[in-house]
C-alpha cells in the first residue's frame, strides 16, 4: 500500500506541475490563435493538436531524441548546466505537459473566441489598455472554459503512461506514476495492488471530469 500512495503523490505532483505550465502556455497560445491572424496559423494549430491523436509512445520517442544525452537540447542542458531530464520526475512533467497541452489550449481558444467583441471594444473606447482589457474583461468572461480545460488537462496528465514510461521510466518513489505502477503491478501478478491503484485513479479522474462538466460554458444557465 505504501507504494500505491507514493505513486499517487508523485502523480499528483507531476499532474500539478504539468497543469501549471499548461495554464501559462495554453492560455497564451489559445489567446494568440483566437485573436491574431497570421500566415501558418492553421498549421500551428494542427501541430499543437497532434498530441491528441499521436500515440504517446511516438511522443515519448520524439522527447528522447530531443532531451536525451545525444539530443541537441538534452546534450546542451547537460553540457552547460549538468541537467539531465531522462529518468527524472521533471522528465515525467515534460511528457505530461506535452500530452495534456491540447486539452488546455483548445478550450482556452474556444473560450476566448466566445467572448463578445463588442464588450472588448467598449472597454477600448473607455481608454482601457490592452493588458488591463485582458485581465478585467476578456479573462473573466473566458475563465469557465479555461478552467474546464485545465481540469481535463490535469486528468490527462494523471493518466499519462506511454510517453512518461519512455522518458522517465519506472523507478519506485522517483518516477513511477499511478498509471505506470498499475502496469508494473499487473505484470508482477500483484492483483490487490493493481485493484487499489485502479480504484484510486478512477475516483480521481471521475471527480475531475464531473468538475469539468460543471464548468463547461454551455452549462452556465443550468446552475
């Protein structure tokens, strides 16, 4: 049981960091694609959505090529700062962030696109700066969709397996998340441990999905 709680704590830590990173990146990219028109916009949207449809093991391979000791980024980080992301919980965070990113930025973009442009224009007429406009008008009107996306991203990060296993491995207490621990328990024939881990994962994911459903923009008038 101790290993199960350790795996849960690590999964929450990884998912929490991944969600925090995606909060910044997802909102920024969602706002950019919702408000700006530029060449390659549709291509960028497609590339950023790829983690939704690409096998996690393929994403894990790309990450290994990128941040491994022989990768251009991983080699640079190791040579310049002594940083190694492979087989670390930070590597698991990176994998979870990339896999969950589309689930954050797509709802954020949709939420920003749903904001009434006339309200923003009225604020501009009153002399509100663009930064203040974003904080005082746009963001408050889009927060429900953004938060729903963050909850979905958190749930996806909690359940990430393929990319995490390839990048971070399965080191108990260090990189073994819930989903990886379930796989290891099943492989070892530890049915009781696997059942406990599956139950914990299911409860957490159901709670998150219920919360995301309550926050969906279409349900504003149902409260």
